[in-house]
C-alpha cells in the first residue's frame, strides 16, 4: 500500500513515497507528485491555507474533520 496516506509498513522514512517510487523530503513536493494532471494548482513552498483558499467549503471540512476526531477513530 502506498499513497497519500503513507506506506503502512511502520517505517516513517518512506512515508512520502511518490507514485514513481522516489521518496520526497517535504510535504509540498510530495503532494505535488499526486496532483491530478491540470486539475489542481502546483503548490508553492509556503503551506496552503485551505480555509483562506476555499472559504465556502469550511463548514464541509469541519464536519469531515469532526468525524476523524470522533470516537470511531480513537
């Protein structure tokens, strides 16, 4: 198993393995390797502020995060 959620092999050194099999050292470079071709902008060196970039989706994101922080995932 390999992808945006990691490798599930208990080795944190290879968590940022790209589809090509390379291991990136930074979050931005890693995320850019999984970009849907042309559908998403290339991320820059600064962290994306999703609440600023997608203000209209804040409520949906907070509801999804509430599920992840809920008892089912503890």
